[in-house]
């Protein structure tokens, strides 16, 4: 039974080490992308507002034509 516990602890330690390495790599990648993410935030906001505007315009047109 002791061998099973030792094996589980070894696997757990290896998994934690692998997770830490992957998180470090992800953090480095995201740090490099930070300036681009600010631009992407504003671009997404612009696309969203444009979509809302098109939807409102379509509803107004439908009502004017008597479709809805």
C-alpha cells in the first residue's frame, strides 16, 4: 500500500511542476500581447456598437414598413 501512496505523490508533484511551467509560458505570452489586447478591446467595442446600431436600424425600418 505504501508504494501506491509514494507513486501518487510522485505523479502529483510532476503534475504540479508541469502546470507551473505552462503557466509561466502563458504569462510570458500574454505579457507580450498586452498592448495588442488594449487595441482589441476597443475594436470589439466598436464592432459590438456597430452591430447594435444595425439591429436598431433594422427594427426601425421594419416598423416603418409595417412588417412588424
